[in-house]
C-alpha cells in the first residue's frame, strides 16, 4: 500500500467509523454489530501504525464515541470515562495476560464481571447523598441526567452505613430488564407505535428523556462496577465493590475473583451459555487486574486502561429459509436489500426479515432464494444474514440477481466509485427519497416538529401538500384537518410545532437539511466553525478541510449540496420563513488571538475541548492539521508526528504555560 492509497483508505475508514460512532452513541441505533465495528477500527489502527505520519487527533482511534444530547447541561468528568479494549478470542486474552505478567515480578489476580449491555453512568455522592449523575458522553464530558437517575430504584439517594469518603464517584451501567422492555413494547403495540429494537437502545433513550416522570414508569435498573480515583481506602477492586454493596449499591452477585487466566477462561465459557438465563442482556465479560496498586502501576493509554479488557460474546445465530428479497430506498437514495424469512426465534424475538446489506455481500455469500441461511442479531435493529448452510445449498437454485432499476420510480441505479451501495439518482422524483428527507427534517434530533411523524409526512405527501421541507411552512389548518385521521386539534399541534421549530439553533437546522455524511456532530462542528449559512455556502474545499473531523468525503458532499440550484432555492425559502441560519455568538473574553490558527496535540493537563474553547473565546481558530498557515502548535507530552511536521514547517511550538501567557498578551510573537 502506497502512502497515497493509505491516505484514501484512512479517510474512508474515518468517515465510516465516525458515522457508526454517532449512530451508536448519539442515535442509540447501531447499523452494524460490535464485531464489524471492531474490524473497521482494527483496520484503521493497522494502517495508521504503518503510516504514523498520517495519524492526527481527529482520528477515531484517538478518541472515544459520544452520546451528548441537546436537552441536558454538559458536565466535565473529574476522571475521564475511558472505553475498554475489546477482544473476541481466547488467544488475545492470553496475550493480555502475558503483558500483565511481564509488568510484575509479584503475584497478581483478576476480577471477572459480566459486561452489561446498557448505558454507562457516573454517580457522584457528597456526604453520602446523590449529588450528580452524568452520562459517559464523549469520555471527557457527559450529560447531567440527575433528575432521571433519581427515579432508578436500584440507585441509592443516600448511602447506607459508614466508611465512605465525604465525596466519592462510582461508575455503573443503566439497563432495562427483559420484563420491563417487553412491557414497554406491549404498551407501544397497543398504541400503534413502532416497537423498540432492543433493551440497550431503550435504556439509553429512556435515560435521555426530558420527562423524568415517564422515566420513572419504565423500570430502569443499574449495576455498579467501578470506583475511580487514586485515594480509595481499599487494596483491591473486589474489596471496593463489596464496600459499594454495603453502602446500598447494586453489585452483580456473579462477579468473581480468578486466580489466573485459566480461571478467567473457565468463567467466560460458563457464562457464554448461562447468560441466556439472566433477566437482562449481557454482551461479554470484563477482565480486570484486582489489585488497585497494580492498576495504578499499569496506568492508561490515551483511551483505555492497561489493566482491563473486555471479552465480547459472539452474536447469537439461527438458521431459517430465505423466502424472497425486497429492495428498500432510503432518503439518500441508497438501496438496501432486505430478506424475507421463514419466521424463526432469535435472541428472544421472532425474526421475519434480515438485512443483506449490498450487492457485494449477496455475491460473497452466494445466497439464493430457497437457501437455508444463518441469521445473526447483535445490536442491530434489523438482523442480518451472515452465511448459507452449504450442506443444503442446492445448485438448482438460481443465483440472486441484484436489481438494476429503482423499485419505486424505475430510474436506472448507479454505484458511485468507492461505494458499497447502489443509489437511485432521482432525488427530486423518487417518492421514498422525498418523504425520507422530510421525515428526517422533522425528526426529534433535527427540527423536532411535534405531530409530524412518519405516517403524517407520508399522508401530506400523498395528498400533494408537500414536496420538500420548505413546503411544511406553507401548510394551513384547513388543509391538514381534512386529511384522514387528522382534525382541528392535530392540525393546530402541527402548526404550533412548525412555529416552535423556527427557534431551533443553526446546528440543528444544518443537520435537518440532510446533507450526505453530515450527521448531528458534524453539523455542530460546521456551524461552530463558519457561524452562518452564508459563510458555509461560500466556503472553499480547503476551508472545509480545516474544520476538526471534516475529511475530503464530507467536504465534497457539502460543496455538491450547496452547489445545486434546487437546494439553493430550498435554503432561500427556509430562510424566508424564519429558520435560524446564524449561530449564536460565542462569549468572547478578548481578541488576543484574533487571526491566529492553532493545532493541539499530545497529552495535556486539560481536556482538549476546554483548550479549544479557550482559544475560540479569545478570538483564535483551531484546526486539526499542521500547515504553513498554522500560527502555533500547542503541544503536550508525546506530541508525535505533528511536532516533527511543525518543526519542519517552522511553526512555533508552545506548551500550556506559554499558551496561557499568550492569552494574557505576555508572549512577544516574533
């Protein structure tokens, strides 16, 4: 692989991984399994290791995912909530054990815990009383969900007994037991609502609800698994968990001390089967060095503790008959083949449909109508076909021919270079694309227009009342009220929802536009970087690339979107109806850094986002890549390749102390 090929592949992998991070942590709707995600991440890590000059801080290998939402205050974690290294093989567990053995001349032991499949939470207690509950967020900061967490009955509001520090933080997992999840879905079915995909998504979504009374009804549960901090009055991790149990926390009774790696493997093999009898979901086993002193000696990498690893169970499978294949058209025109199956029980639910992903996957599997196929369900909303039973694969069955025209509008499909999926290019005339874009525009994460659910948008489109998002703002009460299942009250709610949407900040409006590859997080970065739609529309390719985490794929997509006449007309109309196309001005403390561009690298004492905010509050700009126009490289320990590049380009390098002096105008810039 040449460096040019590596750069192209790295850009593609980063874009895909960032999108799946967003889907997992922000949307709580993963599109691929953990195993597939880990394979993508491992490939990216491998290429970056081979070409270290291509590594930068914007890479997903240098950070953790994010679940930050828009309705809660953000709180910086006192101790970062790091992710865990994952493995699916016993061989890699033994390699982990070999690294631990190499680090110590003394004896060591492990603690094995079930890995709960829910949402991470940090709980802070002051003088024994629950003070604050914060989601994992991006690992550095998370959402303050204290009001919701107070409704979780397994989380004590006041600690029992004595011996706990005056201020203590504990980490745990909020989850939804199977019984509560099934009750929620029964209720949703009665109300005619779409069923929830799985307990993990339901737990994460419930935790972020704005109505804590509704949260209280849903039956969330919690297990505590860790206490961060270097001054704990315990010798071992296991002792800390037992203390937590005595203070009133719920700690899994299945947690076990294991003398060596063989005992760890025995624990894993037992629970790979026994977990199916538990009343809640688990997706693996977490293995931790027990001694807290040894944990401190081993320390952390930039994103994971060196003293712990997660063994992930393989997703459950079932075998059934492939009856037929449908082709669905998404809002971007992407075609997704969906298999219709002989109903089969899998992971507690009846599966009738499964994803086949794309034409390459169909060809790779050589799947045919009538085949006995293996179906897998990890965290996916729609299970997927992962193989064909070769013993029952008949050569008499005809190979599956991928469609060549859109199943909805008949337009010949295209497959862009480098893309896995086929697309219908008829954006302005293909009904599912038009409806899908309007549904996305009105969705909760975008404009959050009350009353405009999927079915209502489809109804408005079929009756010729809307052809794009801007048409929503032309709707009149009488037009809506006369439609099937509508009425005066429904019409009033929709119109009020449309009026309220005009208050949505620019970042959400930008996300609502549905620019390809521009998710919620990317939209916020673009809105923060350019400040207004006019500035973004006039941005050059190079200016877009200077924005943190914006690669070539996103930049090209943004330029293409804003360059199309029909989109320009749409934006003009949305601006006329009063949507916000300008960011609220960030508080400015000074203009000391006006006109200066910074790149931040290395290990620093403050979170990188905090330093970025300081730079912007004093008039400066932060980019992710070093160039000749960079004013300063703010470098901490282990600065790596960026430091070398800065020295080569004669970019001035400063540390945190010098940076703070720079804000105070004490450095003479020469």
